C-alpha cells in the first residue's frame, strides 16, 4: 500500500510561502548621496524616546529631530528616519501638539499617516503646528497594523 | 493494538483535515471574525478599499493641504488679519459620487482654528451657505437703513478631485488626485496651489493599514 506522508502538505505550504517571499517581497535597498559637510544648520531638538516595540526600534533609526518656526509663529518639526533593513517597511506616524500649559490641541484632522520606506532609505517627515499657541510636540510611530 | 487499517484511516483523516484546518486558520486570521465595534476614524485600523475615497484618504489629503498652506505663508500676507475666505467650486472628476465637504470642511475648520482665516458662510457659490444669517443681515440693513459692514472674501478656495485606475492581472491600483488653489480675489491670481496624490494598490479591501 502506498505510504501517505503528513509532511507533504507542510512542504507544499512552505514552498508556497518561499515563492511568495521571493516574488512579492523583493528587496531593493536605497543608496544615498549627499553633501559631505551640509551647509544647513538645523535647530536640533533634544528628544526623549519611549520605546515599547523592540522590533520597530531595530527596523527604524531616528537620525535627527529638528524644529523651525513658520512665519515666526507656527512651530514646524521635522524628523529624519532611516530604514535599517534591506526590505521595504511600512510605518504609521502621528504628530500631537501641546500648548504652553501642556494641554493637547484638538484638531479637526490629526490623522495617523502611512509611510512606506524602501530598504536603507532615509525619509523626512514633518508636521506643522495648528496654531501659534503650540510650544511642544509629540511624534508617535508604529509599524503598519497589517 | 492498532491495526494497519486503523493507522491508514487515521492518516487519511489527518491528511484530509490538515488543509481544512490550515484554510480555516488563514480565513480566521484574514477576516478577523469580529463583531461590530468602534475604531478611531483618524487611526490606522480603518477599512481600505480600492474603489472609494476612504475617511483616512480625506483626512490625509486635508491634513497635507493645511500643512502646505500654512507653510506657504500666503495667509499672513493678507492686509487684514485674520483674512476672510470663501469656498468656491471643488470639481469631482472621479467615477464615484463624493461630498467635497469631506475635504473642504476639514480644511475650513483647521484654518479657522489656526487663527489665520475666517470662512464666510453668507457668500458662496450658488448662494449663502447659511441663508438665515444672510436674511438677518439684509433685515438689519433694512431696519438701520444703511448697508452692514460685511467683510468680503480676500481669498477663495477652489479645486478638483481626479482619479487614475490601472490594473496588472488581479492587482488593481487607484490613485486619487486632490488639487486645490487659493485665489486672491483682488488680483485674481492663484497665490497658492498644491496637489496631494493618494495611491492604493491591491486585489481586495482590507482592514487596517
């Protein structure tokens, strides 16, 4: 009698997963070229980081956090991120804004934004304070929920 | 003692059930088997569809437009602060029916809260948005027998929403293009223009992004 192997369905599933990985998740790392000594003199923000997702910390590197004023009254924050992996990664981020008394400014639109970063790519995300009362910000970063 | 026939039957059953089990597991994972609940409309757990402009698309388009408008500084150049803005025509050139207030409403509210712009609700395309306010103003003019000091819009906001659909095999890609322009009424010049493109790709709708 022909012997039935239980490993066969698993082998097929593994091969399928491998095929999916090979065709659907091709890595394409980004090389970056920039001025050796940048002329820009950004105002660097001393930041505090509260990391709860270790894997996110390994995937994304926060290179710098800068701030500037828009038209002398609106705070603008710019954060430079780098995908440390070779494969494309998807993140979501959201800026929150606080006034002098530390109160959160509620806006009509404070949505999370999707961000996809190619392997090794450096991206810059920025946010503009909704009004001139804003003095502080908070950036929230998470991996894609899918 | 287990017979050869019994062992074969067990193996046959396992062979039959393993793909079903795996299939069920995948189905459960993909659909979630969830009953209705609330999600944050501004959060990343909303539904993504290919044939509609979803709430997160409106939010992102509005948010990026507001950032661009505030950074441009054009609002600060108006002689009278805060300046007055009226919403003009937003043309929908997509294949779906949308309420363009989903875009302009958010922009209006956030600009208003920025303290840089006030929106008039008595001057608008095709008549006043708030007819009662307009009636009251006219009644006031009649009673006082002199024109009220109604501020005229310094800026108007107009725009267009377009779409681009392509397909490769079963994978579909839809891009929604939001174009907005701020016109200075006195000069008729578009003092600010921007475009936001939102592209979605996939074979079917999904929960979360």
